[in-house]
């Protein structure tokens, strides 16, 4: 996903605008936005896209910077076909433009973003943590729940939405006594993810007397953790670990794909685990960290 900055003149402060909406939350803003669409079919589709976007933007539209919007968009379209990704981006640009025109936001994020497609190659490479950094993150997670949650996110290549939605009914005993996760991904497509043996043992030991409908990774006061909570705790853990504090839960998914392919997993295996609808999405991780190049075939004497 390529994003190009617009001139500073297009950014308007909130003091220059009168609030033109009664919406006080992002969800209320989405409701106001889709209410202006003529087609009921469009309203359903646009609303579904917008709600997924704000879930991927846990700090909220009002507080989000351009970089936050970029990351949320990347998460939204990371395994979508080019045409679908373009439609999603156009919808979000429409939503952000609407928010700014009504004075809901201080600047128009839509004006500073131009998206040409899903992130590939170099863009993905920036978000892949080295194996040592993943290890440091797990060791810096002092609470058992947090350590196991990050380990499962990485070990299963899960999206954060899939991670927080897990209940014990989704955790089965698979081949070799390993934990088999039944994951409902994008589009309601269910896939099965088998975890490594040591991680499986830790997961089964963590369950205790929890019931089938209980969250695998519960919030402090019960129920499921929110995606925002997971992002916040990961950033705190990253700071303790001395790891890039720009890290997000999706980086663990990127790391899973890259590290698995590096260690001999096939594209088909990795595609199935991550739930990519198109193997071309998975193959992007090969281009992100190539181990060969035609340039290595050139005569080294030329460069002496």
C-alpha cells in the first residue's frame, strides 16, 4: 500500500470548522455516514467495511495519525484481491472525508492517502520482526496470560480479531496431542490451525477449570479482551523488551509467515495457516526477505 502526503494546505484545524454532526463516537459517525447512502445493499457493505476499519484502529478516528490510518488500512486489505482492496480503500477514504467535512476530525486523512494496492515486498519487510525480537517480547511479558497470548498470536499466525475472539470451544486436541484452533477468519471462513507441541502444552495447562464458552484470554474483569487492549499491552511489553515500539499485533502475523517460510514451510501450508484467500498474498513474504538475487550471480571482480 503506497501512501502519498498531500500539501499542508489541505489540513484544517478543528477550530476552523463547525461541528456538523451529532455523532460523538466512531460507531455513531459510521451510522450517520451510511444513512446517507441510497442503496440498502451499499449501506450494509459500507458499514461492514467501516466497522472492520475502526476495529483495526483502536485509538479511534479522532486521535489517529496518518501512520495509524495506514496501518489499519493495511490490516484491512492484507489478503484481499486487488479489486476488493481498492473498493475497501475507497469506502474508508469516503468515511474519513465525511468525518472531516462535518468537523468530526481535525484533518482530512483521506486527502493525504493514495492507495495503489495491498502492501508487498519492501512494505512488508519493514514490519517483520527478527526471531530474536519475538523471543525478547515473549520473555518480557511477565503475566502468564500475556506471554501465552503473544505466543499463540505468533505461533498460529492469527489476526488480533481472531486472537481475542477465541473461546475454549475453539481449542481442540489435534494430531499428536497438539492444540488445534478452529479459527473463523475474514468472510466467515473457518480454518484449522495446529500449534507447536510446547505451545500446545502451555495452552492446555492454562485452561484450568474454564468452560467452553469462556474466553481463552480473558480481560481482567471477565469477558474478552478488546483489540485496543492487546495493542496497548504489546506496546508496553515492547518498550520493556527494547523492541521496536511501532510494533502491532499484526507484526506477529507477518513474523510467523516470514519465519515459517524461512524454515522450510511451503507456500500452501503457510497460506492455509494464515487464511489467505490468494497464494499471491503469501508469496509476498518471500519477496520481502529474499535469500537470493540475480545480482549475486554477477562477477564480483567488477566491484573491486
